[in-house]
C-alpha cells in the first residue's frame, strides 16, 4: 500500500551556482560517503556529469522527504539517505541508522527514480507500507541488494 509519494525537480543551474559559491562544503552537506565517492569519479570524467549527479541526489532527497511527510527534519536530513545504484543500475535508498529505524518501525520501504536533462534533475519517491507477513531486511528496510545495510 502506498504511504506517500514525493517528487522534486531542480534546475541544474541553481545547483551549479551553489557549488560555485560553497564548493566542497555544499557537496559534503548534501552527499553521503558513498555518494561522494561516485561523485568524485563522475566529476573526474566530466564536471557536468558530476554536477548532474549532485542535482539528482538533491532532488531525490527532497522527494523522499516529501514521500515520508517529514520535510527535512529528523530523522530525515541530507545525510540520512544515500542514493546508490544496484548492480543493474537501478537507484536504491541506503538509509542511515536513525532513518532506517523510523522506516522499520512504520514498516515502510522506499523506492526512488531519478533522471536528468541538460538543465533539469528530477526525482520521484514512493514510500510503501509493507504487509506484516513480509520480512524486512534486518539492516535496512528499504530493500534491494545495495541497501541491505545501514550506513553510520
């Protein structure tokens, strides 16, 4: 059953302006450790790809906050959820311990989709209520091979 749906769109130029003003501080505030690793690799290949990566992650975290109905307040914040890719390339949510506990207590699973164009990054999130007879992953309820554990 659907618990909540969230969507967000961000102009890439707005993210670029903030990155130019705040640099690494902004990146470190928005991206978690695994996301920063991927960002560094993408930025090394192409600064535009790195910028699009930050923009899609920004939009994804906003969409998750909306789907959960929390906004950007605890247990949801910029570091609480990382968007990582499964081996198939599908984006998945990796929750930190506090957000993971929140999701488990409410039996919620998160689904996320991200996309980008030249100057637009969009994300769509669904928070799904999991039936009582369905086992949640012990480390992270959001599902998927990449999200079977929480990050510190």
